[in-house]
C-alpha cells in the first residue's frame, strides 16, 4: 500500500516537474495534494477485511492499557469473576463426574439395576434362592448378573494381615458389562461351584498397589481369609471408576453350597440386567415387577410385602440423597456466581460512570457507537479470559482437595477430572458473565445524554437516579442471595454438628471401636467362633486401663440393617409376612456396660447365657412399648419366624432406645438384643471402654493382643468412637465444607459489594457532606446517615432472602430426615451476622465522612 | 477548461469501474484518466480513491496485480472482474434512471 502511494506521489511530482515546477517544490506540492499519507492509509486499511483482526488487536492493546491503568478495578474484577466462576466450575466438575459422564461399560444405556423394596429398606437386595428363580424365569428379557461385596482379610505369609473389600460375582458379570480383563482371563464355566471357586480377578488398583503392576502376577496365589486363591486376571483401569464397583479390590466367583442356594432370608446379592432390544424398557420393567409380586405370593415368609423394581444403572451411581445434594451444590454455587455477577456489574457501572465524560467527549468528536463500544467489549473479553483462568486454578485446587478429602481406607480416591466439558463450561460461563455484565453498563453509558454530561463538568460522573437505583437493587439482591447461602450452610453445619454429637442411648467418651472378621477356614463352626470370642474378651478386659470390652454384630453408630420377624407368645399370629419386625443385634455380655446403654428393667446378659442355655432376649424401650404396651415385658417370650419349629426365648431385660448418627433414618426401629454366644457371628464390632486413660493410647496394645491370638486376623478401623462417627458422616462433612466455603465466599463478595457502593457514594457526596457540615451538622449526623443508608439496603436484602432461606432449610430437613434442623435459631443468627457485616463494610467508608474538610472542599468549588 | 466541480456523492465507485472497463490502470492512471475524461472538471481526491479501490477489491469487483510500467517502475494495476462488470451495469442503470427522473422533474416543474 505504502509503495503504491509512493509511486503515485512520484508520478504527481514528475507531472508537476514536467509543468516546470522545480523538483523540491514539486514534491511538496504533490504531498500537499495527496493529503495526510498515514491517515489515508489508515482509512484504506479500515475498508479491508483483515483489518478486523488488526483492529481487534488494537482494541485489545488499548484494553490492556486501560486495565493496567486501573489495577484496583482489574484485580477486583478478575478476582470476583474467578471466585464466582471457580465455585461454579468446581461444582460443575462434580456434576460432570457423577451424573453426566457415561459409565465405562459397553452400551450402558441398556443396563439396569434391580432393587427389592421392603417396608424397612427401599433399595434392598436379593437372596440366592430369589436370584436363582429369577435366572430361570427371565428367559427372553435379557441377561442378568449378580454380585455381592464384603470385607475379607488378606494375609500373605510374612506380611501383616490386611482387610480388603472383596466382591463375589456371577461368572458373567464382566462380559455382561462389556469389560474384558486387561491381563489374564475372565471366570470360566464351572468356577461357580464350591471348591473350584478359588480363583480371583484383581482390580487395577490392587494390582498396582499390592503387586506393583507386575505382569507375572497371573498364576500367583493370594491368601484370602486364610485360603490360597489363584490370581487369574486383572481388570482394566476403567473398572476403577469409583461410581460403581471401582472400590472393590478383587472379585471371586459366586459359588453357592446347596444349603446357601436355597436361602431366601439373607439378602446380599445385587443384580444388574442387560435388556434385550426385543422388549421395550416398559415391558421389561413390567416383567420385573410381576416377577417380584409372584415371589411375594409364593414365599410369603421371606418376601411378603416386598416389591421388585428396575432402575437405570446410570442413575444408581448416587444414593437417594445424591440428587438433592447435587441440586443444592449447583444451586448454591449459582448463587455465588450471581453475587459475583452483580458485584461485577456494580464495579463496571462505577467504572463506566467515571469514564462517562471521556465517552461523551469522544462521541461529541464524532466517534461512532461501535467505536465507543469496541474497547469496552475488548476489556470485558480480556477480563473474562483472565477470570476464567483464575476459575480454572480454583477448580484444579478443589479437585486436589476433594481427592485428598475423599481418600478411603484402601487408598481409593474420588477424582473429578477436568475434561473438555468442564473447560467449555468455565469459559462459556466467564464469557457470558463478562459480556452480560460488562456490556450492560456499557450500553447504559452510551445512553447518556452528551450535553448533560459535558455541562455538569467533572461531577457529571455521578450518573442519574436510575443508575443509583440499579446499583442499589444489585446490593439488595446480593444480600438476599448471601442470606440464602448463609442460612443453607448454617442449617446444614448445625444439623451435622448435632447429628455427629447425638448419642441417643449410648456414650462415646473413652470408647474405642474396631471391626474384625473371622475367616471361615479356622473358625468353621459356632464352637470355634464362640471360643475365640471368649478368649479375646478375656484378654482384652484384662488389659490395664480397660474398663470393659464387648463384641457385637453392630454398634449404635450406624443403622442395623438386618431385621427379623418375631412371634410373640400368647398373641394371635398375624398372617405370614405381617409379624412385627425388629433389628436384631447379637452382643457379648458386657455390651451394655461398654456402650453405656442404660438398663431400664430386668437384667443384662450374663456369662451363663451360653449356647446350650435357654434362649434370652433384651429388648429396647420402644420395642417393649410397641409389643406389650404398658404390660411388663419381663418374662414374656419371643420366637423368630421360621417355619413350624419355633424356638422361644425369654425377655430378661429392657434397655433404652439407641439412635444411630446416620442422617437418613427417621424413627427408631424396634431393637432386640440376643447373646452373641447363642448366635455367634463371624463379623464383629469390637468395642473397648477405657478407664480414664486417653483411649487412643490403647490402640497399639489392643492390636498386639489380637495379633497374639491370631496373627492372620486384621482389626480394621480401630479408632475412637468419636473418630468413627466423624468418618461415618464424612460424605456429609465434605458437603458441609463445600457449603461453608461457598457461604463465606458469598458473604465476602456481598460485603465487598456493599463496601464498594458505599465508598463510591461517599466520594460522590463529599460536596454535599461539606455543605451539611458547614451548615452545622455534626460528624455523627453525617456518619449515621451513611450507615443508615447501607444498613437499609442490607436489611431489605436479608428480609427478602429469608423467604429463600426458609425454602433451603425445608429442603435440607426433608432430604435428611435423620438430621435435626433448627431453622429459626440459625436464621436469626444469620440475619444478625449479615447486618453486622454490612455495618462494618459501610463503616469503613462512612468513617471518611467525618474527615471531610468542609472549608477545603467548598473552596475548591 | 470547465469549471471545477466536486464529485457527486456515491458516484466515485461507478466512475472508477467505468474507467477500468476500458482496460487495466494503476491508481495514478485512474486519476489522470478521470481528469482527462472530464476535461479536468472532476477533482478526485487521493484520500477517497485509495480507500475506494481497496473496498472494491475486497468486494471482488476489481483485481490488483503488481506490474512494471512503461518507464520501468513497479505499480499496482487494477482490472475489472466479472462481478465488477455486473456491478458497473447495475450502477449505470441506476444512474441513468436517476438522471432521467431528475431531468424530468426539473423540466416539468
């Protein structure tokens, strides 16, 4: 272009020279004629297409310059964007990791889970006999696989015994899911018969952690529960997906003894079906429900009142509280973002107002609307990019935190990967945010009346009434949202605190608990188990510092999952399946002392309540009330429902009700205890109450004692009961931490927002204050005026937010029925806190009102 | 020499296209030609010509090519494209109609 124009100039000069104008003169004349070379080039460039890019670069350079000139604004805006969108991105990555990402199975849309609902348990499982019946009946409706998981002990010679989470699956589980072992082979037909079932397929995690990922692991033996098993395969890493079976360390085949195969009472099998396209989903679901009804009619003793249903596998990755938690997380992080947005809008508004004069001048000099807008948009884009980057850093940090926070006992982690979807979300969100909240005030600015702005001199930047209204409604909205956030978090924190400190019917001071599992090989029958129990309790009680020790099937910490139906002597028998059901806990005889469960009547279990002795029961207070009303239950007899040969046992005592610390359960079920010696269990909860000593100091001594008894026996999760409680509700505590962080974030942003707007108002009204002071107002008057204005905004917002806060606390109360919710107290506290924060945020700028030097300001006018 | 006259708004494109329809020319040549054809009555500003040229090039009406002039200088020559020819016809037709209408109004009023 330059060359072309130079050519033109020279031609003109030559032309003039030919007319007789001297050389130098000719050049100058040519220049004169041509005009401003640079400006013409610029105008020419404007008409070219690629100049869009060039101009964009120029705009961005300009925007960078502008932003660098206002570092306070830039840092605040990027920080606000980063925090708001970061919170959102983190929550979106959770949603993405849990619900959006497809399961790692082949054609997983065709996969469904089956559940068996009973009165006690909505998501119940299946007994081996039911499963076998279903296998025979399902015929053309597709394929089905079953699995069960539980704790086992791993004990290689020369290594300390460990507990592992082990699955047993039907032979076809992996082929049904469409997963092939990455190493070795799948189960083979015939390996589901007892005796031939000592083969094991490792998860990728176990392979890496325990065997260092060595390929020669195939064919080696692994001692599970004292029995040697041959390693035949390693599952691919995809199977580590924590959303399903990924936390299982290894799988063995399900192998039923003839006795087990006909069992209808022990329900531990989970069932997955792969539907065939031959039948619609509704048809298959209908068949499943019909089959459940048939079983209930055929085997009322085990199945009366139970129903079967089919649920898409994808939705089963979260428990029933999951979706509510997800909605809460996404919703509340949306609130944080909204607060951040309105902060941004206020910041931008202030900045645009401050530059209103500049815009007015430029518009008056002929800048087009587009020319005025472009740098503003460029600034918004830059800010959104930087904000998005900050948000990503925040999200990465959250990912690491959640991985560490969720590390389980076997080293398994829940990992929310930041994939393309999350990245897209982040930048889309920051772009929309920055444009919507950068552009809106920019448009506002362009609507300014040029004349007014120019006429009003330097003070034109106050903006009209409408702008102030806008800014104030933003602050009110912010406080409303902050109120909802704070109240939600507050209710949850308080509820979880109360839940974790609820000790209904037991005490946790000076108490240690742990789990141990007796392997089947050395402890074959009830005699061996009971002998071990007696020996273990004897040794443990003899340890110095131990007040009492007990073994039981369950502890009061968690719900007791097993319920049994009972006949009551002297009562008309209800139809089969409608007998009263109670949670049964077999306990050793010092159990009540150890847990501090109070005996209300009768006697506790004694050493003489052994296997051969008459059967005895201790029942809970509410069981006594429910079964016998006001009559004395001591001496009455109960028998578990089991065919015609009823085994009666006498009620010898009544103890207080025990309520678990779990959040899901509502009312307390009937609770019945029986002596461990009369129903010996392999899986035991060990509990030790110490005398005065700090319980944790006893942990090592208990471990040594147990190891002396049986070196192959791992004691798992040996810790104080309080630690166990915290661990039990740990998922909720992660949720609590997230909610608390978001509430703090929201509160901080809202405080920043109100501070910003008050500071600006102060700056704009300095003249007014000076006049007021000059006319005799005291400094207190002026300060109070400013404070009152701020608090009014905060109060209005908080009151509006109260409505939402009630909604959130309702939501929490209904999703966590076991959790105590104290709405009112928390709401009052939250309102006070918000007002206090608002007062402080307003007081900082209001302080300056007192420092206004009336004379100086007025003289400057 | 006729009295000098400013270019009528919006006619520069048409004039340039028309001049180029006779054969390729460089920017300087276009100005020379326009002045010559109008017997120096039309003064075309360089500041208007070059942006107009680039704009028309962008629209695909004309094409540019660096060539060597008869006195051995490099210059950018513009030629009309097929689209440019069409555009010229459209503008010419529009112009004819417009002048006819204006003439009619001026005479009958």
